[in-house]
C-alpha cells in the first residue's frame, strides 16, 4: 500500500512537470490520473488497491461519529430527566475479531462511545467485560454497535 501511494504522488508530480504548471490544480489532476493508472494496474500489485482501504477507514470514522452522537443523545436524555432512573451494570460481550490491532480498536471505539466502558478483556482476546450506564438499554445498543464496528474494522484491517 505505501508503494502505491508513492507511485501515485510520483505520477502527480510528473504530471505537473509535463504540464509546466506548478499549481494545486495541476497536482490534483495529476493525482487523479495517477489513481486511474494505478487502478488499471492493480492486479500487478501484491496488496489491494490503496483507495479501498482509505474509503474503509473513512467509513469507520463516520460510523464512529454517528454512533457517538446517537449515544450522546441517549445519555443526555437520561441526565436531564427530573428523576434519575438508571440501572448500571456489568455484562460480557464476545467478539469474532482477531489480532491485537482489531481487539484494541474495538475496545477503544466502545469505550469512546458514551454510556459504556470496556473494563477488561479476557486473556484469549475473545470476551470483553463492559460497564453500562443503563444496563437493559445500553446492553442492546452496545451489541448493535459491536456488530457495526466489527464489520467496519474487518474491512479496514483485512
């Protein structure tokens, strides 16, 4: 993947050199030409096309922002109620992810999402122990987020 990025940058600078115009627009058009060239030559590279992974990272980031906003509104709704009616608790969640990067990324995303905190991960990296603010509602929301996050993480790392 880094080789593809460097080749694309080289094509963009070469394009600017041949156009004899050193501007951002010339560089951008050369970068687009480089993307087309690399996409047409993608079968000759051992790794997949690098923009596919970049788009997957962008999707994961957008997913995290939307999940964070949705859970923030749920937490705000709980906080502004006149009578606090929460049932905090701890539950376990199993995962299909493998590898330290995938496990760490899922744990961080679940912890950064308001209303849940990853307390511990089992030694075999297959079970998470989470603390939730409102156990019945948060547990369901965390399981839904887990499914979405695992799919997006697999697209990024595999």
